[in-house]
C-alpha cells in the first residue's frame, strides 16, 4: 500500500477582532478555509481529479499555507474549531464513481515552527485510507488573545 500525497489550496483568510459575550474580552478570530486535495490535484482545464484507483494510506500533518504564527505563552485560552466536507471523489477509469475509504478524525492544532522554537502555527492533520483521489473542503476557526499574534505566513 502506498502513501497518498496531500496538497492544500487556501482560500482567502479572514481576520476579525471580536468581543466575548460573557467577559467583554477582545479576541482575534481568524477563519482559515481551503481544499485538501488528497492523492492528486485536479486538472486545471476541467477541475476534475484523475481516476487513480488504488488503495493508499493518508497520514499527513501540514501547516496551513496561510497560517498565522503565534506566541506559545499567549495561547493558554485559545480555541480551535474545524469542519471538513467531502468536495469531490474522482471517477474510476471504468467510468464508475470511485470509493472514498475513510478520512478519520481530521484535526487542527498548534505546532512549533520548524525553524523558530518561540512560535507555533496551525497544522491540519488528516489520516485514513482512500481508494480514489479525494477533495475535502476545510474551515478552521481560531479564537485567541490578540497579543498571541506574531506574523502571517506569506500567502
């Protein structure tokens, strides 16, 4: 069984300053969204993924392409919410709809920057098995104190 590659394509990121209902504390709310292309990327002309029909393992942990970098010490009360949805399952060479398999328990969390121990970014974790190429949409919302923000990754 081979490993499936995962390619993230970010949509525009939204940053807003919000006020918590109960405490009136200000929070930075960042909404990250995009698509995780698993197994292959779509054809630029048709937008459809290829019919590569084989069993592959998905075990991927990737920094979001548009992640913010945060100070670890200011994230003790931060919250992360994630939602994913099946966007596309490629058809097979036989002209039938492919099989998804399972992408189990997608998650998002803070992880250390590979070159700077003083900062963390948002990683998307996807695990499971697929039989056809798969496209998943993702939306990740982060609420934290504004002081936790250091900088933005280039988009």
